[in-house]
């Protein structure tokens, strides 16, 4: 038996792996239709209690000991369910985890009581340097074993399954041994992690690399997806860039409908990170997502009504 196979078997049969498989059936609740929480909308949210089922919180924005944003967050999570979404976990890095970061993430989770905690399947830095970008990884067996072990570690630290998002990519590694969706599928099976299916990222990567986005969609296990992201991108003619500064484009809405038909009613939210419009404009987009889901399923499953 090869050393790689021995390591893989040890990972699959470790206490962390057995614990992960035991948690696989404890699916988080369906939340309905949400928005990313942005400071530009704080006042409107608190003053008007908009028709938003839930909010996604960027974890790093609130991993502090105090201040007005954290005080506002406390008020919002009293009214709405929330999930936490990180951008700096660097789950695929070869650098050791930042234990202070994990401690702060745990502390925020105790405060917010999120329905789940998500981050990206990527690396964001190495040698103590955060590059502030979501960087791609090679889809090899060696990389898979490495990420599996790191997911187990984080899940044990958090005391819950992690939810991982597919990122948009602009380069591919020649040494990859499988497709991205195959890598993600085996990662979910071996760790028990949940999946955040970013519809826009799938479209962007498929366009840039010349494959069919439906191949990606159909390669992801139905029972592991618990959240959809919708966002806008910039069309540069020969390639597209995941900029989150435009409304959701028609081609992404079409792919979202296909995702709904494959995965069923899934908690859906819209991201906007630049050129952020008034809250009312975001609610129009959110209503469009609701309308598409209603056209497929009829009346959607009721959203979670409690932030507890």
C-alpha cells in the first residue's frame, strides 16, 4: 500500500472523519431569501425591517471587541437569522492556521449564533502574508488529502461542519488530476462539510475556462448544498471577472433556475460588494429570485423564523 493511500485511509477513518460523517444528516434549516449585510444599509434595515428572510455577515468585519458595527450587528441578529461568511480562513494554504483568527471566529459565532459558518475553497496567503484574494488550487489527490485534513481540523475547532464555497478562477493548473466539481464532491464526502454553491462563480469559471457550467452543476452532490450565492460580474468580452459591482446578469439567473431544479429550494442570497445601490434596489433583485423559485416550486418552503 502506498504512503498516499495510507494517509488517505487514516484521514477517512480518523475520529474527526467519523464525527463529520455522524453530522452529515443534521442539515441546517432552509432560510429563504437573504442579502449580504453591508454598512450602507444599516440604517434602512433598522428603521424599516425590510422583507429579507436572513442576512449573511462577513465574519472579518465583526471580529473585534467592540464598536458601532458590532453594536448594530447585535440589533440586526435579534431580528433576523444570520450566517457567517469568511474570506480569510485560507483552508487550502500550506501555512499553519492562525489560531488567534480561529479563536476570534469562534467568539463571533457565540455572539451571532449563525445557522452555519462558511468560507472559500482556496488559499489567501502564505508565510504570514495575507494577499487579500481568493486564490485557486490544483485539483490533485495530494491537494485533496491536504485540504481534507485541514477541514477536519477547523470543524473540530468550530464544533460544527464548515460550509465551503467554490471560487471564481482565471487560471488552471496543468497538474490537476480531476475537475473542480469532482474535487469538491470528494471533499464533501470525506469531511461531511456543507457546500455553498456560488452560481455566479460557476458561470465565471466556466466561461473563462471553456467548459459547460451545467457539467459543474450536475457534478455536485445534491445533499451537500445548503446555500446559493448570486452576484454580478464584469464582461470583458474574452473573459469575465467576478466583481460583485453589477446587478445579477441574465445568464446567471438562467443558471440559477437550473440550480434550483437540481438542488431544490436552497437558501439564496445576493452579494454586492462595490458600487452598492440603495437597499430598495437590492430588494427588487431579491424579489426576482423569489419569483423564479416560486415559478419552479410553487410556494417556497417557509423560511426559518427565528434567529436562535
